C-alpha cells in the first residue's frame, strides 16, 4: 500500500480557461496558495506532469525535502483540441461542451483527446506508483488527470467526479495498492481545499 497525495497545480493567470496542453506559469497568487497548502509537508518522492504549471508547483513542494522532481508525461492534462485556451463562459452555449461534461467518453473535445486515451495513460502511471517502494508520494497533476485517477482507484464513473471540487492547489490523499485478482484499488482519506478564494 502507498499513500499518494494528488495535488492540482497552482492557479495561473488563465484560471477560467480550458488549459490542456497550453503551458502558462503560475500566478503570484497560485504560488502563495501552493506554499500554504504544502508548508512543512514532506514525501518520499515527488512526481509531476511535464507541463510548466505542474513542475513549478512540484518545485515548491521540494523546498521542504530537497528532492529532485520526477517528471512523468502520463500525468499531463487532457488535450482539449479546438477548445484549448477558450473560457468556460465562452463555451457554455455549445451543446457539445455540455455533452462532454455529461459523458466525456462519448463526447470528447472536438479534435481533442478522448477519455479512454487519458484513462489508459493514467492507469499506466498509477500502476507505476503502486509498484514503487516509497511509502508516500506527491503527484502534481491537473484537474482532469486527478479525476481520472480517482475514477480508476475508487470505481466512480468519471462524470460523477465533477461533483468533487478539485480547484487549483487542492490536495487529495489516497491510500492505494494493487490486488492480485481485482487490480488497482484506492481509498480517499483526505481532501484539503485551498483557502477561500485561492483555488479558482
């Protein structure tokens, strides 16, 4: 069994836009929120998505443990295709956007990545975590890949996980492992939200 803290990266200056493969840095407020969320915490290992906002967040985490950040490309965010960089408000009138939230597998972003592709790479990343000998790991990733990890580990349909608020700088602790017959399993043991107004 491994204790994994999934941390969504800190806020950027584009908090209301769909950021998949776009790569803006953290805002000043984002760095402060991450620092408050992680202050004094340490892990045996720190793993991050390759995107700049995740790597910068992970570097803040290593301040207290002086580790190298391990970059794993399977934790990168979903590719939003034609929706990349557009605001949720701008997309609200698009029926395809509502359909995506209702069933992301059947209704992928136009010219973007489908949910089964995201599931396959996140599943592979989780199996690598489960095979580690570290007793605690911080994974700095994105709203989409963290929700996918929770869907795989606790068996909830992905569309049901929109009900779980995973704002920027939210930390979700999971105890996880593998069973010889049933595969990956997990239990959510803590959800730590950023302070009010910090995780837009």
